[in-house]
């Protein structure tokens, strides 16, 4: 897991958002654990694929799960 200014994400707009955490799950169990943790703490989850969306969907101030 990495965090910090170096892992801020942007969309095609002007926004730059620093997430709480960025995680790179290695398997399905990792994803389940991340989701359970976020649910328990009330932290939003932002799934991220290739980052090609222009609608601000790959950014947010929660936990980014980078697939």
C-alpha cells in the first residue's frame, strides 16, 4: 500500500485529489479485506482501472483500489 502526494489522481479535468490510501490488491481475498475495512471505518471506495474515464470516477478522497 502506498500513500502520499505522489499518488494523487486526476481525471481529464482540473481536479487533483489526494486519496486516504491507494491499494493494489493481488487477489480476490485482498479486495474482500479492503472492502470490509472500508465499510467498518465508513471510508468510500473508489475502484480504478486504466484511469481513462473523463467523468471524475477514478478520483476521490477515500480508498482507491487500483486494479
